[in-house]
C-alpha cells in the first residue's frame, strides 16, 4: 500500500520500519524534517496535505491542539482523495473525533480511530493492542496493516469516538494502577517491609499483568526512563476528566491522580515515564492525628507586626483614628530575594487567607518565605484586625453568606476539582467561612483607604512586589498610580472585574479597573469620560512598563474577565502577561486557587514568572 504518515514521534519511529520491511511505500511528514531523514526506505513529504494523496494516511500527532493546527487550521484535508482511508492513531478527545467525523463525511473520506495500548518498544515488535472504531469496510481495508503492527485488533464499533473513549478510560485505569502501586509500596516500606519483595509478590499473584509488573519495578527501583512520558499521561487524564464532565460524570479518583501528576510535572518530571508521579507522597491528617502544634516542622524565621496608622478624625467632639492597617511580617533566616512581597487579601477576608490552607498545608505566605522573600501580610483597612466602626469608617456592607461562598468558590456543576474539602464537609466549611466579615459599603472610599495605607507601607519598606487576590486587585493598580517607582511588579490573582463591572454587594468599577479615581494621560476628570474614551487613549502613567502577571484558574467566573482586563492594562502601558493555568497544564482550579489542593503547583508558576520577568537591581 501507499501510506502517508503524519507526525513521527517515538511511536512513529517504531511503527514505520515494520511497514517498510513489509514492502509498503511510506511517505512521511513531520514538523521537524530532520527527525525523519534517517529513517530508511521512506519519502519525505513537504506538507501534511501531500499525505492525503496516498491510499492510507496514518496520523500520530501529540494532542488535540497539534491535530487542529496541522490538519484542520491548515486545511490539509481539503484536497484529500475520496479513496483515501484516514487512520488516527493519536489519543484524542471524543469531542474532536466527532468533529473530525463530520469533516470526513463532507469530504466523503473514511475515518478510523485506532489508538493503541503499548509503548514504543512493544510497537517495534509488532505486539500492540489496537483499538479500532469506524466502518467495518474501512477497518477491513487497513486490517493487513494492523496485523503487522499489533498482536490483536479490538473492533469497538462504527463510531470513531468509541475507540477514543476506550483508550482514554484504559489509560485512566493505568494511572490508578500506578497510584495504587505508589501508595502500597510507601505503606509497606513504612512498616519495614522491603517494597521489592512486596511488588514481586503482588505482580506474580493478584496483579500478574504487564502494567503492574513494569511500573512496579520502576517505582521500586526509582528508575523512570521514558516509556510513556508523564506530560502525555497528564494530557490523557485531562481528556478523561473532561469527557466525564461532558456527560455529567464526576471521576474523583482521576481528580486525585491528576493532582499528583500535575505536581510531578511542575517539579520538572514531565519528560520522565509517567509512573514517576507515584513518588509524589501525600500525607493526610486523620481523626487521631497529633495536632499540628506538636508535629509541624520547626521554622526558623524572623517575624513581627506593626501598624500603618490612619488619620485622626473628629466625631461628637472626640478624636478617633480612621482606617489603620495591620501589617504582619516574616523574613527567612537568609534573605535571598531583592524585593519583599506584600500580600493583599481579597474582599471581606483578611490576611489569614495567605496562611495555612483549609486542608492544613502551608499557604503562600510560608512558601514565599521559604523561597527567600521577606513577606508582609496586611489586613486591609476595615478588615480582620484593622478596626472597623461605622461611625468612623462609614456604612458597613452586607455579610458574607455560605451560599455566596459556594457560588464563588465551588458552585454546583461548576467543574472545580481542586477545592481542598468536600462540599458536604460542614465542619470544614464553618472553619473557612469564619474568616469572612463585612467590608465598607462605599467601595471607592474603601479602595482609596487601601491604596493610601499601602502606599505608606511602601514608603516604609521600599520597592516591593504586590500580590493581590480578587477584590484587592484594584488596590494593585491604585498603588502603582500612587507609587510607580516603588513597584517591582504586580501579581494579580483572579482580580476583580470585568472592566467597568459591577459586583453585587460590593460595588462598581466606575473608572474601568477601579472604583476610586485613577490618573490618566491625557487626564480624565470623570468616570463617564473614561467609559466613553477610545480604549487605546487610556494611558495610565503609573502603570507604564510595570511587570504584571494576571493569574486565572480554569473554572472560575473571574477568568472570563481576563481578556478585557489584559487589554485595558496593555493600553494603559503595563507590561502584562496572562498566566492562564489550563494553558500551562494546571487544571480544575476555581477562584480560591491560592489555597486549593494544587496551590503549590500554582505557586511555582508565580515564582517562575518573578524569576524571568522582573528587572533586578544592580548588585551593590
């Protein structure tokens, strides 16, 4: 047969020699032509479209995105021969396969999904298990090729997406096997049993199958040479969770596995065999666990607190202080970072949101200290330990309800998978809500107080990195407006929006990104002048050139505000980068991503941005 091959990775390099030795004429295309020039007996194609002039096309591209770019966006299929049979051996989402089937129906070309079970070494011996779905006639046409490549072809139905979901579900089961191997070997080892003996016992009795044997040895020997890369395995577990979501099915075991896989990728293990994620040990407290004040590791740091004081005001012939700001600080024994970090909590909350997470892990305040930063945590005026009295501060806003918390953080059917406690865990929910209080009813006045006190804090501590969350996002823009020379950079985590938006119970962003006035060039005297101006003219001198990272999670409503906020900040003159977590391989996060189960993985994204994006001072 004349075969066109698209995408020659490690699996393609194992398969192609089998086809050539059997006498088939193979023409191949790859993004990097140099990768295939050393393969004997093949012709190199100049484009993916040229492959569709052959009798059979085998595509083995990495993922949905690569498939769309190479074959759909490029219109490679437009001039395909109707007699051609297209065999997709990639692991793709069922939804993309349905879309592909529609494209092929229009062309009149047969489509077969044929993902496989087996690593490249198995493929090189022609011992794959091939999962085939498509018309029986089309599968019969290419069956001689399948017989060369696999020890068995499993026909799964006439709809190509059926083979996709079988492969995805099968890979999900393998991840669960790896998870159980990792947990079980860690358990027996803690009781003094040699894990090698244990794995040999289990893989020769109850679990005498190749995956358990192969991955068990990897885990015992701590050897993770690539067989199937962790980064690709993470892609597949995401496909499984997304496929379940589309059918209103929750896969809690898959969520747990994905969290460990994501953590391992964040630690730099993405190119290793996917069994490496089993080394990510998770310690969970039990009902009988010792309290953390007896068992938590001893920390060596300097710490203290002080007040940024407010103005004296007169009420009923007596003097009072209005809007002081509580500041807690902590620094490592050895400071390695040039700028301190100021952590500014979200609306109705307090500085404690940066401390331990709801499931008891260290929060970002500790992580920044561990990374060598001096850290300042504030309670914004009128929040937490910063005193509030309506006679002095003005009217109080509404209380924060359990229902509002659920709506913001983990709404029913919202797709959030990283929340650190179960939605029906009432005790954990009570503890979480306990930190919330009201905020001043006048949003503009509250933001003005925030910005004034934070500016005074920078006057005291010097140039700093500002990290905001949610409703404190506008505080970052206002501090830069007041003290542009004292801003090293801003990390805005899920900032309040959208542009000119209104948040029920909190207020409206009358000046675009803030409720309080900003300084524009040319000047804008009223919110109406800002709203009606050409957006490209809304320059903000205080933000010019300021490095800003805007961080958003996958499922939060706040993520939908990002595109408008990014555009506004870019027009203002900021050096803005959108850190969209799902695009970085971190999935399932909602609005509380700073304390969700994978908060450490998200923290690494932030510190990497800080390392690569900030202008550092010249050494003394």
